[in-house]
C-alpha cells in the first residue's frame, strides 16, 4: 500500500508544476503600484491582494473581503444531551440572546451574551453545547454520517467535528487522527464533557490514514492558511504567495492517502477554513487527475457559491466547480470551502 | 498520561465487579446500564499500578480488535475515560466521565447544592452549609469511603465531593468538578 501511495503521490505532484505559472502571474500583478498601495492600506501582503484580484477582478470586492467583520458567535446544541428548545429556554433565562440558524437545525447564533465567555456557562460545562462556527457546522452533514459504518476524521484537532459526527451517529466508530498530543487531550476531554462514547483518538500523521482503513466515510479538515478566518482577532496575518502554497503539498498528500483509505462506495469530504484557490480547487483538481473513479458531488448547502473554473493562468475541469465557497463578506460566515467526493 | 502503554481490552471480571460495586453505591446498576447503552468497558493497564477504564460503544471495541496491530502504538483514547483503579481493584476512583453514566440514574450517595454554592463548586471551591439543599446518604457502610455525587437542583451532576464538618458546620469539600474542563488549561 505504501508504494501505491508513493506512486500516486509522485504522479499527483507533477501536476503541481502549474504553481510556477501561477506564481509568475501573482508576482507580476502584486508588483503593480496600485495594488501595492491597496495592500498597504489594507495591512496585507501585496501577494494576497493580487490573488484575490485574480479571483474576482474587482478591487471593491477585494476591499470588502479584507475588511469583513467577524461573523457572530455561534454554538452547536449537543442533541445527545438536550434539545434546541430546552437549551434556548435555559440560556435565555440567563440573559443570553439566541437566534436559530436557518442553515443548521442544531446551530444557534449568539446575538447577545452577558458573560465574558460562553464556556463559563454551566450548560457548557455540562456538555449541552459546543462552541463552533456555523460554516464549520455545515461540513459534517455532507458526510452523511448517519449511514456510516466507520468514519475517519483527519487532522481532527480538539474534536469539534469528531463530536459533531458522533452527534449524528452515536454508535459507529469515529477514528479521529491528529499528530498533536495536546489537541488529542482536548478531544478526549470534549468527548467526556459531551457524552460521546464512539470516538477513538489516534496520535499519528494523518497522511498514514491508508494504513488504518478502510473507512466508508472520511473527513479532512485540512491544515491550511486559515484565510477564511481573517476577520477574527489575531487571524489576519499577511501572507506571501509562498506562504499560501506551503501547505498545498501536504493537502495533496492527505487527500491521496484519504482516498486510498476510502472503501467503495464511500464519501470523502474535503474542507478548509480557507478561501484560497491554491488550497482548494487546485488540490482537488490535482488529485482528480490521478484518481479516475472519484466523482465530485455538489454539497447540499443552500448558501455560498460554487468553486472557480478559471484563476489567472489556471483553468480547472468542470466538476471542480462543484463545491461550496463561503465568504465572511458575502454570507456573514467564516470563510470555508467544502468539497464532497464520492468513490464509485 | 497519554499514550496507553497497554492496549485497551474488555475489562477483566474483577475490575468490572469493583466498578459495579462502586456504581451501586449511587443506586445505579452498571451492568444493566452498559447493556442498555451497548457499551463495553475497556481496560488499559498503565506501567504503574493503575488500570484506566474507558466506556466505549460496542462497535468501537470491535474496531479496536480488528485493527489492533495498526492501532497498538498510536491509540490515544477510546470513548469516555470513566475511572481509574488499582490493579487489584481495591480502590476505585470515579472520574468526571463517570458522571455521564450516572446522569439520570443515581438515587443515593448524592448532595444537592444551590445558588452561589453551584458557582463556587464549579470554580473548584468547597460548598458551605447554606448552599446545601439536601442530601441522600449512602445506604451501605461499605460506600462510606466513596465521594458523594454533587448535583444541582435539576439533579444534574456537577462533580464529586466529600462531606465534612468545618467549624461545626456541614461542608462539601470539592474533590473534582466540571469546571476542571476549563481550568485544566488544555
């Protein structure tokens, strides 16, 4: 299996040569004085302005993106322990103003909270809810976890999505992998707090997931630049082109390994909290060139936009457009890109 | 703690027996509960003299058994960590995870606290007499060494405590509370 993985990876990475062409286009655009002035005004790297100008071709749109306000806080009701109605009632009595989300049945938007932190609420400590962004909550349902036999959640972090999967399916095992021990400890505590009995935490490099398979569902919330989280305090880092593409190889490696671990028929959801084309369309397009039996299925998410077909000197096959892109300045959600792949 | 030095497997009889006895102090039938919930108790033996007990769905145990070789070196945890025992099973330490199993199933060995006492307890502090609503004692002298289950007026578990007298007044000494999930700094 390891040699098969290495072969596929070698083939896939050849297609990443297009990044050289893209780099030239981005740097050329970034060197223009008007874009440099705009970058300085926005407090970002000129490469970033260039990349988003390549994406939209509209300076006003670029400004709106970089000046987007943070989306409102939201929480995920833990339906293993309580109902949405009950939690709304309990928290309302404590002065927390909540609004139900149209997008996620167990998502609540926090309009007002008299406490310094939502985590200070007793209901949080009792495991009745988890603090999670709405866009992040949209990812798990695409996996159709209710029908899953065994799920893998790669780069699971502290387990927000692992525990959400368990909420949909409290019986089937969820193998949550991460290489960071501290995050796995956080996951272990969240599982305890939320009353989740079916998550198995594994400390390993998620690129080795093919060793642990097969799985009929795989979720990759890939390590990324987090450009979609820019509006949040402390997340707006200036990023050069090199910085953005530094994770692309890792993302391709994760996706190749995940597809090898997926049984047939199986569903893989690839998601990033990034709006960078390099980390999404390019990664999917690259891997589809070596996996011919994978179908891209449009996610059933009622908001957002489809993915991009053309980006500077790059153009992508038609099915690569079948994803969901969410933007802070358009949908008022964290920036996210979500792909659903089905292995036939 | 962290990586389990010995792979978690279904707990041996003497461990299950010790746990069942501990849970029965609170009026809960552990064996009945785990059967109803399709839960398996898994034990991992640490290098020292403890056994770490996890409660996980049956299918988790099946997965661990099927993929034993690949998971042997990398398994971090499975299900909910509910207890720690000495290897002989003489001393059972019920953890925060055990509260999950006990939720809605306990009938004795608990104290109900109210008002400011709840806040204080969840901050890791002891609870004074004026915040104690009521107590339901253990019904066996064998249970007297166990901590009491501390809950709020909704009978929702908040943690573990010990009943003591301080300055002639009843006090619930904090042993472990749900606030630890935040204070532990992870």
